[in-house]
């Protein structure tokens, strides 16, 4: 979940020298703690090619998860969900643990 488009979940280099890699973080989803709290089994693992489901907690934007970096290949859209409950939805079989980017639209 992010409030921006991410062209490559592997990471980016903000200064040309340091590589920042997107990882799963336990307890990092905001909202109602009891409904959004997920297990910590993937904590610290890279997001790229490791996600099996997704959730969209934004009220106004759709997020689309893509198979390839740069918003390419097979994709799946996650509609906006407002409030304290953000249900996760399984990625389709072609994207499960094969996800590289996400675009906010």
C-alpha cells in the first residue's frame, strides 16, 4: 500500500549511491489496529515478487499492481476503500509472488 506510484518494488536510488529497497513492515498499515493488523511472517522481506495479496486504503485512487517493473505486463486493480477497514484481496494467480510495480490512478 502506498500513496504514490512505484515503478519498481526492487527499489530506487535517491542520490545515485544508496539503494532503497521496499520491504514489508509489521504494523505499518494505518487505520483501525484490530482490523488492519497483519501477521509478521513477511516482515523485512522485499515487496518485489513476494506479495500474495494487496489492500487499498485510499478513498479516491485506484492502485493497479503489475507483473513487471515500469507498469508493464499483466495487472490487477484494487478499488478505493475508505474508513477503518481495508480488506485485503488475493492477487490473481499470475501476479501472486510475481509483482514488480504498482500505479496509483
